C-alpha cells in the first residue's frame, strides 16, 4: 500500500502476546508433587557410596544427599528437606542420578551393624523395570 512503511505495531504486539503467553504460563505452573505415603520403619541412614545414604527400611527408594532427601517413584525423582515429605519433582544431583537400580534399596535390613539388601524381587518389580528400562534386562 502506498504510504505504508512496515507492519502495524499493534498487530505485532498481539502476535507477540500469542507467542509469549504459553511460555509464561508454563513458568507459572505449580511444582509437581508426590502425594503418596512413604512408610519408614527405620530412619537410620546407611551409606551406599561416599555421597549418598539410603534410609535403612523404607517401602520406597529413599536416599539422602547433603541436607536433602530424594524419593524415586515411577521413574521420577522427588526432593524434600524432610523425611516426612512435601515431595517436589526435581532433577537430582549427580550422585543420586548415578544410582543404577533405586528399587533395589527399598527395605534394607539391619543386622549386626551391617545393612544388607532384601533379596526378594517380585513380579511387580520385574514388570515395573521392563516398563521403565525396556533396553535393560530385568533382575532375576
């Protein structure tokens, strides 16, 4: 059109708003929480490597690194400053990400000051492992 030097600034602002609104909304979403219960029989911490301790007898994979607890559930890690939770999904620190099979650390048994893993692997554990890690072989 004669006399037009460029795009209409009002239309550009509307277009920009349509692009930015979904991005801003994602940043405003509440954190994802694990709201289930974690049963802890013994809260004693047992070192599994120099940086990570596992909770001695918990029904879920539960670890402590520094001043944070880390819970593994359905393929995701959740963080809390308390063993009793408000579990928020988060990316764990490197020592926690290095734990190869978190479910192997549930129900640690304490005996003569040495913790040993309970050797029971259920069909449910095998099915869960197949779903979570199809490229790996499941424990026998």
